[in-house]
C-alpha cells in the first residue's frame, strides 16, 4: 500500500513522465511524417466523391485537402426560400474527404476576406482537443493548416464549432460534412470477406430553421448576421422548417437524381451533424450497413431502415437488383415529403419478374 508521500511522489513522477512524453512523441512524429509521401486531392461537390483507392496501394501518406469557406445566400426549396448559408467549399454539405486508416489528413482551411464571420472545423475523425476546432479558428482574411492522423476507420462528421451560440447556428447554416477513413485493405463483411463498391454517393442531411413574417411567409435577410436573432428563436423551438438532403429540397431528385445500373453496388454515406435521421431506400435494402459508420464493427445485413444519430455519419452498401426510380428518404415521412428529405436513384437495367411482377393489372372487382 502506498503512503501519502509515496502516492504524491508517484503523482509527481507520473506528471514528469507525462510532461516528457509529448516532446519525445513530437520528435518521432516529426521525423516520421517528414519522410511520408504526400498526395494532393481536389475535392468535388456532393453527392459525388473524389477519386480514391478502396484498398490502399502503398503505406501511410499525407493526404492534402483545401477548403475555402463561403458565406452566401442559397435557395433551399422550390418556393425560393433563402438560407443565408455558411459553407465549406460552397456546397451543403461540405465535400466528403476520403483517406485510409493510418494516413494523415492535412487540411488547409481558407476564410476569405469577403467573409463576415470567424469559422473553424471540428473533425470527429480526429483525436485531440475540440477535434482541431481551437487550432483552426480563422478570421476573415486568414487561412490555417491542420494535420491529424486518421487512427479509426469509419465515416465521421466534421462541422464548424466557433464557440458558444455560434456552434449550432453555423451548423444549421450549412457548415458540416464528412470524412471517410477506409481500412487499408478496404471494406469487409462480418467474416472478413472483401466488400467493394462500383459507385459512391455522399448524402448530407440538414435541418434548417428559417424565420417567418407575420403572414407566415419565410423572411429574407441581407446577410447571415441580419438573420441571426430571428433564426435563433426558431432554432430554440427545435422544429425545423426544412429537413433536406444536400442543401435543398429536390437537390437529388429528377434530373439531379443519383444514378446506378442493375447489378452495381453503391456505397451511400449519409451524415447528419445536428439531428437524428433514418435513411430508407423505398423498394430496396441496406445489404451491409455500418449504422454507426465505424468499419471496425461488422456491418448489419438486410436492413430496411437504419438510424443515424445526430452528429454521426453512416455507410450503407446496396446492390441494385431492379431498374426504376427509387426514392431514398428519411423515413420520418413528414420530414421526407413535407419538409424535403427525399432523394432519388434512377437505376437502368432489366426488370426481374421473379423478384416482383404484377400478376393482375387493376381492373373492375370481379366478385370473387
Ligand atoms: Cu462557421
């Protein structure tokens, strides 16, 4: 048993060791990192995802990305309702960044002179205080570069978190996105068998809180700052006026629908930085679903609907077996139909009568 003195000494000793450790690891890390290959990746707007290898071809590397913040008005529904949006790289959600486990993600975040607010980024994929939020806070006219090691495989949200009341406001103004950290040897089923995808789409879901005037019409503001007071009042009611995919109702339907062919396997990454949601493919399934989005856990199979916790991103793999237009919805159907959370997949190919057929077309009731 330790005496009080020994325990105190132990504490002091432990503190010394702890104090020394970061210096040592910083030195090792600096040397190792300097020798790593670098790859510069240009991001693309969702639902598309930049080219990437599903299985890493080399050892760990530093993957460099740049995102420029844009504050700008965006139309979020067919009625022309305006959101005074804040965005990473001009899109809602921000782009999906893909790396492999053990890689270093190095982001340069640019906040242009034209911005009116300070912004930053909190990476749920990162390990370290505030997910890098404190280290990335940039005023208008500044840029910053953060590097973190991707130590956990999975899909993870990132979002703006500039402190206090700014945090939820910036998030519900559009500032979120996702990172996908693939296992170096790619995705696997519960038995370790490789799983591959032919296409990948990134769907970011957002809840918006647009103030209304006395007549119940959505109000328009000159700038995000002008909208702040009224928007916070709506936010505090916790009832969104819009729940949408990729920044606007209808952003992924009709001509803008996501595409696939019968027989193709599609990986759908679905993030929600602020609120729970429940994706469902009408007429399809999740063949393999990482509901919590973390690839060290075996995927669930044959799901009808999966649950995405607010502040997380899920990954679902589905091989389309029939052609047609598939609605992909948040299966709170009020949110899907009334508030906007509906997307489409248009799938080309041969219909399989064995899987489904109309045995008798609608006709007058025969009295059987
Ligand atoms: Cu921000």
